């Protein structure tokens, strides 16, 4: 896929099947993440990868959080099954580091850019991916179970696999009114 096409047609792929990225594809995704804007080269992110049977561990984390929130039994079972919707799920975390020149928001932005670059690298290799958040990304118990410190945050969960159907390309958005002269 050409770079401009990749950038101007990006659409998430919610229906993912096996296979997930092979080791070479995943290495390219990692290299792309390392190219995110990163003031002072802090690399303020951490990625926890769940694939194969390890996805069940993430499902238990989600289910435990759903139970603690008092959700219905059905919702708790559904939470347990969420990571099985793709062959690979990457929990993308802000790994905040106190630094006088790099505020937390900037570090979060860097972690978000790293996540997007992994998604774009997946697309460029013919894989599908979707960046999910939802309340699990805001839940402190989920963050703790993923190894996050209290000052860290979950940026999102990147689900990666083979598209089950052709990726639906969303229509272009009218964006011109979001730009103005300074």
C-alpha cells in the first residue's frame, strides 16, 4: 500500500480472524511504534501483547473488572470473550515519566502516536486492526492488572489480525472548516 493511500483511507477493521501478524510483521509494527514523536527520547509507552491462549488472561482481567463494577452475569461473560475477537490484542499504555521538559499530556500523545503507527504498519502489511477503548481503558483495576502505575494510563487496546471481509473505507470527512489562518 502506498503511503498517501494508507494515510488518507485509514479505516478500522472490526472483524478480524486468524492469522495474526507473523513475527516479521510484528517486528515491523514495533519498529513503526519506535518512530512516534518522542520529545527527549523518553519512549513513554509500554505494550502488553496478548495472543494465543494469553488472550484468555486479558479476558479474565476484563471479566474481573466487569464483576467489580456490578455488571450482569451476561455482561461479565461477554467481557471475558472480548479479547477473542482478534488473534492479537496489544494493550497500549502510557508509561509516564516525570520530566521537567515533557509534560504528561505530551507523553500521552507520544504513546497514542506509537499506537497509531503500529496500526498503520499493520494496515500497510495487509493486516486489519482496530483501536478500542471503552470503559476498560479507563478502569484503574484493569490498568493495575496490566502493570500500570497510578500515574500511567491505558491508551487503548489494539486488536490485530486478518480482515474477515474487505476493510470498509469510511467516506471522506469535510475537514476544511477545522483549519483557519493564524
